[in-house]
């Protein structure tokens, strides 16, 4: 209950953080849908603005050009309004964007229109502010106007005589309709491109949803896996103490510490002791797994004689071999092969591998060989047991893997021994290989680095 509560609390506390952490791809996806279209919009607006500005400048330039070209004729024809009227009409006919054009001449103290597209304007005074500025500054003045007749540019171009007096004023109006139509067209096109981009991104995201789901699932599995490891580690620690207590009591009972036992009671207690030992092995294996997975397996390597260790392990297993009527022998030419490893861990490994050889051998022998080759000590454990099929051999070093068949179903084990052995050997720069022929026997080969010389001086 406590554990469940702790897990729930942990999950709710970290759920927000977890969501952002584990859904990174999803958040990137949403950011893409927002950022890319935003960049496209900014880029389009910028380009449209520049395009508009360029066109406007071009129109202004056109107005000045018309003024410059017509200036000389106009100066010459100021006294013949009929000719000027023809110039105005011809100019307007040639420029489709030019919607209005009139010429005002200085007479008395004001500028009076003497030629105009709109003939009704002829004879009226020019009193617009922009015109006034153009006359005052003696420079062309342009301004953008929007009224009921549409949007246009109005340009006032002063004509100056040799004495730098403004003698006449040209006023032109250019329609911006074409530019505006072009700009709206561009905006429309960029919106279409934008819509297509958003659609493509959404389609991409949709097709990747499965990938996101897998990523989320993978992270969840990792977290559950960690919770499971933590639980196993804690449960094994908690189980260890009562199991040790039980084993001690069984030993004391069998030794007669609480009085003499009948044959039947002794047999029952022995059976219970066997089960308690099995439980103890399982708990020890689980503890080793969690230590190895969390990188907490203590390894204290030193130089030691592996042959002595092999003798010691064989002696401890001799009773088991005798019980099974399996011969247990050790062959070695050398008397001493020093290796650099953790002696206690190596004892654990050897007990496991030689124990397996005895466990999975119904009759025959288990033989050990040791030699030193190319900087390594090579230990071989060969048995004449049930062997392992080629298919099963590929799974041997997987956690909890056990070969299940008629001959193994009554043999107890956890399927953790080989995984633990391989991991521990790896931590000591050692290796393990298994060769086996089903119904013939198995040979396990292990290597360990030879001892490091304490003093390199000869
Ligand atoms: P277990 O606790 O089941 O023995 P191990 O990890 O030590 O777990 O071994 C995994 C499996 O490999 C065993 O279940 C057994 O089927 C097979 N195996 C290991 N050693 C031998 C052997 N010497 N001969 C035949 N089979 C073996």
C-alpha cells in the first residue's frame, strides 16, 4: 500500500514535468505549425511592402520624367493654350496610369489653369496646399490620395525660368489601381502558399502521430521498468532478513537445539530448509540483478591464484556431485595462475557455472580445465549433461531465460544465473562463451585477465 501510494504521489508530482519532457516531439510539432507559417507571413509581408514601395517610387519617377520631357515644349507654348491642351491630351493618351493632367500658369498673383484634361478646370485658380509647397520649394511634390474616385498619386511639378521664378505648374494624377491590384494579388498568392504549408505540416504531423505515441509509450515503459527495478530491490532487501531468520531456526532445529526430533519431523524440517534455501537463492539473485542494473555491484579486484579458488569451489560442491553420482574433476598443468579480479565475485561466478553443470547433468562427469593463454586465464567447465538446443543457446544470457522441456521442468532455477555471471565477468574485464550439443553436453569457457605485476622492475 505504502509503495503504491508513494508511486502515485511521485507520478502526480512529476506529471506536468513528465508531460513536457515526454511529449517533446509533440510540442516541437505544434511549434512547427505556428513558427513556420509565422515566418512565411513575416517574409511575405516584408516582400510585399518592398514591392509596393518600389512601384510607388517608380510612379514618382515617371511623373518627374513626364515633367522634364514636357517642360521645354510647355515653356515655349505658354502663350498658346491650344497647343498646350493638345500636349496634355496626347500625354494622357500615351500613359494609361495617368488619370489627370493640367497646366497652370502664373498670372497676376496666382496660378490659373490654362490647359487640362478636364476642360471645366480651365480658367480656375490652383490653390491646393501641395501645389503651394511645390511652388514655394521649387521642387516636385508628390502625395498619395484616396478618395471616392479611388487611390492615386498627385504630383506637382514646377517649371522654373532662368531667373529661378516658377512660371508654370504641371499637376499629374497617377492611379495606383494597377499597383494595388498587383499587391492584393501577391497577398492572395502568399495566403494560398501559407495554407498549403500549414496543410503539409499538419499532414506530416498526423503521419508522425504514431511515432509520437511510440515515443511516449517507450518513455512510460522505461519509467515503469525503473519502478519495477526499485520495487524488486526494496522487496529483496526486506525479504532477506526473515529468510535468514528461518534458515537459522531450521539449522538449529536440525542440530537438536530444541530437543530430539522424530524421523518424520526431521524430514519435514529438511524439506522446509530446502525451500528456504531456494527462496534465499532467488532473493540473492534478485538483489544481484538490481545491484548490477543500478551500477551498485561492488568490485574489488586484486591478484589471486585462480587454481586455489577453483579447488575451494570444487570442494564446496563435492557433496552435491556425490549425491548425483556425477564425477567432478579438475585438470590443470599449472599449479598457480594469478588473475586480476574480485575473488568473492569470482567465487560466486564459479559456484553458479559449476553448479549449473552439476544441476543439468543426470549422469557422467563435470570436468574443469584451466590454462593461461595470451594474457588471460582460460577456465573451461565441461559436462556430459542434457545440453542446450541451438535455438535456446541464443537466449541464454537473457534475464529470466530458462530452457523449458521434459528434462528441465523439474529442475529449479531463476533464469538469472547466466545473466548475472556475464555482467559480473564484464565488470572484471572477463568473458564467457557457451558451446553445447543437445543430449551430449555443454562446455562453458570463461576468461579473466592475468594478474598485474606489482613491481614492474625485473
Ligand atoms: P537457472 O537458474 O535456470 O539455472 P541460468 O541463468 O543459470 O538459470 O541458466 C539459464 C538456462 O540455461 C537454464 O535454465 C538451463 O536451461 C540452461 N543451462 C545453463 N547451464 C547449463 C548446462 N550446463 N547444461 C544445460 N543447460 C544449461
